[in-house]
C-alpha cells in the first residue's frame, strides 16, 4: 500500500521536527516547509496527499495559502494553529480546510484526524460523470456532487463548496426532513469529540444558506427549529 505523503508547513522546528518524526513512525512520507514559498516548491515537484498548515507563518500567512491551494484544487488541508476562537476555526474551514486542530494538540488525536481526512480521498477535478462514479443528490432543482464538492444551481451555475459546507450539506441530505440539534450536527459532520462550538455550526449554516438561497428567505431550504436545531426540508433524490 502506498504511503500517504504529508507536507507540514510550520516555521517552528520545535513543533515540526517531533511531529515529522511521529508521523514517519506511523507510516507516512513527510516533507517540511517553513514558509509558503517552500511549500509551493514541494507541491510543484511531489504528489502531496495532505497539508498540515500553520496559520501564523512568516511572509504569506496560512489562510492565504489555504485559499490558493483550494482554488487550484490542491491536496487535503488540516489547519494546525494557536488561533482557537470559533470564528478563526470557521474562517479556516470556509477557505477550504478539511479540518482544524488547535495548539497545543494531542498527537494521537491529530493522527486520528489525519486518517479521517485521508479516508475521504483526493479532491477530484470536475469531469463528466461515468457509470459507477459518485452519486449525485438532487433537491429543489440543485444537483449536489459531494465527492467533488460543488453544487449545480437550477440555472446551471457551478457553486463551489468548502469541505465543511460539503460535510454539512451531505448530512442534511442524508437526514432530510429530520430535526437535527447543533450537537448532532457537530457529531455527524466532524466526529466524536470535535472541539467546535455550537455557535460555529450556526455560522456555517448561515454561509451554506447564502449559497443555497442568496438573499431570498423564501428559497431557504434549511429551517431553524427554535431551541432544537435545524431541519432540511426539500425532498432529496439520489442518482
């Protein structure tokens, strides 16, 4: 089985060196870059499956690099940073990160997060659908491609989704017309023990709503159930 290649983008060697050793000991191929420019060089020459990306980098910061990588359809990304406010976490996820781990972190937890993200597979470029390819979920005129992380609007417009938005919409589609509490949404989208606040879920729902309904509240497919959570009310049909 081919070893997954992880790129650690971290300017503090006291963090990157022991982390690299730990991950190599768990069967991964590891590269380390201290700045965005060095990360670009690695990505240009090697196939990288996942980037562990610090936010506070010298020069180009991690959030800007995250945006660039996702726009180019780059590898999976886990933000690893000392910024721990819910709005900071949501900002990273909204820019396309697949997960977010706060410093100081437990190595065992980080390893579990890495394996969970890698199980999602690579981010595929859009291509014509083939027999046996990923399912397409349809609702209210939208076509949702969860593996390729985008929506096709009723007007045919392609709407890109971040990893967090994709996970949330997929959970809604799989549980259409059910009321899900904020705690259930955290568990279903991020897994057991994920340190994200219910306020972060509210912010993420708000961002997803804007992509689904724009400024038209009548077109909003997500209903807020006071004191209980959210319900996705359209009928969902899979192909």
